C-alpha cells in the first residue's frame, strides 16, 4: 500500500513597501516643521527684546474671534479624517441622502473640510483688516512684521490645502473607477491638512494665549 503526499511549493514572502508618495509627503512635512520652528524662534526672540511693544500690540488682538476661527479649522481636521475613512473603505461618494452623514463618502467630507478651511481663511483676512485699523501693519514695527509673516505663511499653507482638496475631489469625478491610487491621494492630503491644523494650534497658543 502506497501513500501520496502533496508537496506544497514554498510560499514567496510578500514585501509590503511603504507608499512612496506618503513617505515623500511625510519627509517634506518634516522640513516644514523646521521652517515653522524658525518662525517661532524669531517670534520669541523679538518678544524678549521688546516686551513693552508686545504688551501694547497684543492687547489689540480679538481673542474670542480668533478662538472661534481656530475651532472652525480644528473641526475641518475631523471632517477631513472622516473623508479618509470613507476613502479607505473605497466609498468616494454618498450612498444616501445629503443629511445622512453616516452614508457620506470622501467627496462630501472633503467638500465640508474645504468649506471650513475657506471660512478660516476669510476670518483671518477679516482679522487682518481689524488689526490694520488698529495701526498694526506689516511694516509698523517688529511685532507687526513677525505676526503677519507667521500667520500669513500659515494662511498660504491653508490655501494650498484648499487647492489640494479641490484637486482630489475633481480627480474623483474624473476617473471611471475609484481605486487605491485615488484613496492614497486623499490620505496624503489629510496628512498635510492635519499638519496645517497642528501648526495653527501652536501659533494660536503662542500669539493669542501666551502673548
């Protein structure tokens, strides 16, 4: 009596390489961290040299208005993450009514994130107008220069994120089938947006809270 045994071929190990786009984005954001760290260093250095000027000019800041604007931007980070969750389950668009938030897809959550970010930028521009009326300008003194330089560069980064949201949304409508490639683009944009939000929290604490 003979017995036969099935000989299975040795399994080939699967190598899971990290996505190059995601890794590249993280490395680039690391360089952005150093850039904003330099802005924080400049701010603290100038404040140490001119404490009286800082006391006079920071008294003109509208803290409640800026706090509301900050809450709006932080909320957009949560909505962006909900969009990422939808992208990860390969749901580009909503599967129910517009008010059924649990059935929203990536597009709807990213549209809401875009709207919140746009409100933040509009609020920042309005705040600039109020400060200019209080004689706090870019060239008025060292406080004005570092305030507009720091918040202005952050505002440009937020604007870049808004453009990225529109590109991801437009790409989703342009492709015939939503794939992991589109999902990765959404995830990468969320990395950038979360970074922008965290930086603003730091700026808000330093400029508006610590003063």
